[in-house]
């Protein structure tokens, strides 16, 4: 029998405390924004392998559903590569919603010095609470009358900044065309990873399945919020 010990780290984000499993590598700053959706739970973070960092991202998005339940952004995936070579070593994503399709990878480019760049900060597009909250099913008559007005989607799109790992070069915005989702608006940019670090991990806040999307089903929102973890270890075992 093998004893397994899980060490927890206390992370403070604004007025909220989170307990997350200690990173399997040298994790530093936690990047967060203040406009995330209010529903769901935080799930365990996932990390790129030691010495690798996020060089691009993909989004799982449900298109507009007309008169049915919309969820918008359901998941975010990060592509991991080492510092020294353009070699994919895997993709990571935390918990994801159950709707939508992956829309394709958007990757950081080389900067003017031909140095590789990595994800270092982000901004999240979120639809604010639409007031008609049907999650307790007490207002379904109003939902019928308004023909699904007030449908919440929470997070709908994300964009990033790219920067080389260890210099003061200016960050460059990276967003998948057209740069925004169908609902909501972007909030402020997160802080940036310090010099000699870049994004290496992701943790998502996701609301579980609320119903079947029909007239009397619950209002699903899927992904509500996300935070990213910066790392500063540089050794990658080939």
C-alpha cells in the first residue's frame, strides 16, 4: 500500500481564498481577472511539463443556439513547448463544459529579435448576469413569456499577451479572429508574469450541467472564470 500525500497552497485572489494542489514544478504568480462569472466551482489546475510553457491557446465554443440555451465559451486549452526549441510536448486544459467545438490554435509569434515568445497575461470576455435567474426553476413562467430572454452564458472569449521569456520587450496582443465572442464584454487585463517566467498552468471555474436546454431545463453557463499560473523553472528533460 502506497501512502499519497496532497499538499495544498493557499492562494489569495482579491477577497477570495482558494486551496489548490501544490504545483509539480516551480509555480510563481497567479494571474486572475475580476470580471469572471459567478456560477460553478473551481477545479484542479493542470500544468505543462517541467521547463515548458504556453505558446498558444485553443477555445471550445458553442455557437449561438437561437431560441435554445447558449453557453458560449466551454473550455480553454494551452499548447506547451520548451524554451529552447519549437517542439510540442502536449496540451493542457482544466475542467471543461460539455458543449461546443474547438475552433483552432492561435499561437505566439517570434518577436523582432527572432526570440520565441510565450503567453504572459490575459483578458476575459464575460456576459454579466442577465437578472432572470432560472436556476431554481421558480421563474419559468417568465422565461416562457420572454422567449428565453435573460439567458446567461458567463465567459465567452479570451485573449492573451505574448512576450519573450527573459527580457523587457513589449507584450503583444494575441487573439483568435474575430477577437471576441457573441455576448458580453472584456474586462481589465490581468497582471503579467514576471521576467524570467511565463504561463505554465491553467485552472477553470465551471458550472456543471443544469438541464437539457429545453423550455423547462436549467440555464447552463459552462465556463465562468479562469486563472493562469506563471512558472520560472527552465529545465526540460528531453
